[in-house]
C-alpha cells in the first residue's frame, strides 16, 4: 500500500512539473561553432531525458555482455551444488536405511559435483563404513581431521575406527587431542576418563574429571560421586606403598560419598588402626544404614582388635539393629555369636532366612551345627544345600560379577558395580581372583575299611566342593578370570557322597562361595 501511494505521488509531481514548464515555454539558444540551435525549454528537457535513457540502456547492455560469462559460471555452480546437495541428502538417507550400494553411488555423485565439502566427506566416510571398507573410511576421516571446519568430526571418526581395530594407543591419543581442542566435547571427555581409568592412571582420571566438571559435562552430585570412586581406587592402589596417602584419599572419598561401601570400609579400618574408634564407627554406621555389606560388618567387628568375643557380639548386635531384618546384619550377628559360643543367639538371628537360605546362610549353618554339637552329618547336609542354594549379593556390572569391588566395569563404565543378586536368567560371567591350583587329594578310603574320623567344618565344606576349586593365597593379587554363573537351585538338604575326594585340611570353606 505504501509503494502505491509513493508511486502516485511521484506521478503527480512529474505531471505538475510538466504542466508548469508547458505554461512557461521560454526559449533556449545554443551557438556552437558555426551552428545555432534555438528551441523551447520543454523540448530541451525532453531531449535531455531521452539522451539519459539511451545512455542508461547502452550501459546496461554493455555491463550485461561483460558479466555474462561470470553469471553463467555462477549459475552452473549453483546447479552443480544443487545436484550435489541432492546427492548428499539421498546418500544420508541410504546410509540410514543401510543401503550400502545406494550410499556409495550417491557419495560418488556428491564428490563429483561438490568436491570435498564437509557433508560430502561425511557421506563418503559413512558409506565406506557401511561397506566395511575401513581403510577408505580412515583416509576420509584423516582428510577431515586436517581441515579446521571438520577437524573434530574427523578425530571422532578416527577414534571409532581405532577402537574397532583394537588399537587402544591410537584411540587414546585421538581422544586426548579432541579433548584438548574442545574440552566440552562429550565423547572425547568420556573416552579420556575411561582410558585413564583403564590404565590405572588415577591422578590423570581425577584431572579429567575436574576438566569435565569445569566444561559443564557433569552435575555436582555426579561429580562428587565419581570423584569419591576415583579417590577410593587410588587409595586401594596406594595401600601397600603409601598408607598415609591411602588413608587421606579414603577419608576424602567418605566425605564426598558417605554411602560408598569400599571407601567407608577402608576409612574405618584406617581410623581403627589409629585408635579413633568413635569416628570409625560413625563412618561405618552411616554407610551401613545406606547399604549393609559384609565388608562394613567385618570392619565394624574389628574396630578394637583386643575386644573379647562377647564384646564383639554386643557391637554386632548394635549394627544389626541399624538394619533390622537385613540378611547381612543377621549373618554378621550370627558370625559373632558363633565366635562367642552363643549358639542360640546365632540360630535366632538366622531363623528368618532358613526357609529359603542363600549360600552364605547355608554355610554358616553348617559351621553352627559343627561348632555347637559336633554333628558332622547335619553340617554335611547344609554344605550340600549351599552348593545349590540361591546366590548371595555380589558386585555386579554390565552382566559381570566380581568377588571384589572395582571402580570401573569391564565395559569401561565408572562406578558401574552394584551390590546386588545377579540375575539368574542372564548368562552372566563371574570375575574372581585366579586361584593357585593344588594337587588333588587322594580319595577317602571305603567306609568298610577305614571310617573317616570326625573332621572340622572347614574339611566338610571343602569335601563338598568341586575338584577344580582350590583355595586362594591370602597375599595373592586378584587376576580377573571368567567362569559361568548357574541358576539357583535349592532341592533341600541332601547328604554328600562319601566317595568324593577330600582336599587338604584347614582350608577356609567360606571362601568357596565368596
């Protein structure tokens, strides 16, 4: 509407000017050399307008003729770019659909029309990956890593390819380079943290965690928890070399995550050794309320090594009351009661769990039967039942079960292990310390020739174990091995055959089932 008003206004102004000039014809005389030109003002104005229009027309024609090659080239480039972008779109759709042949065709077409544009390079790399041509994919990613606009994408692609060929050294270098150039890059930050944890570089892992926090990749609760996990791992690594540094890191970890069981148990032991039993008890009790665990019970029982068995029983009774009805509290109380020869109290603690006992319940019942009455037959029945009982909670992560806590899961996830019962329906492997094998013991003589004498509970449990099981040395470092987990099966108490081989005496029967 505004343009119409402006146009009409201009037309009106021109009309008024023309009328004004027509009313005042005047006369114009031009003398140049021997020529004399006389005309009116209106004619002179009209001639000037015509000359100006002709000049503009000639200039436009000349300018168009001069710029036509450039305009034709630009239009040709635009057409090629349009075809290239169309090829890129089709190629990305083919990659998403898993059509390797169509993706390769579109990638070649895109390269022909748009050359090494970022999207064309990405399509070329992805089509090569889809075909399984790893070398071509790496070449393309290398080109991308050498350009400023696609550098991070190229580094990510090279990192993925390095991990696929299991070149962890190259993958680590690529992740470090990407994290250095872009600290807020999520995949690089996570990869750097995982690789440093896998190498046991806990100082480097803590530095990477701090960098991730500064880059805004972590919330404060997650940061505190993960830092506590790394400090606990570092404390365990320094345990044999620098106990003071190990203690400092364990106490810092407890401050960050009071419910972290390994940190609380380790800090409690350090404080108990230093004679600060009150603080040690407070730390263990706090962690126990959040997550009862046998390691916490063991540390709590040994707060004062010089205490009598009766004093330890009273202490474990207090711990059990903090988690009334929990199986770990009952087991800890039963263990202290057996040591104090309070057998009725041990039975009372275990009574709620005897209907469907777990392995630990069955084994401690075997020890209770042998310690209280010397009934080897009943002890054997409970050991046999333990072999088929439901599993107890264990450190579980990503389908793996470990005898001890680990800061990183087998798949590289920090703080991945949880204390829970492994799922029986999953074929989860077990990570357990590698045991030093011992020579198989000779089979027991037939009952008619040499009746076996009364054996302690340790020999009873060892007799029920499989021939491949052997005791682990106390000072041995755990080496990860994998064995399958069997589904729980509790048919009830059954006697153990007398003809099974009997290993050496005084082996720790509780170590058979963790």
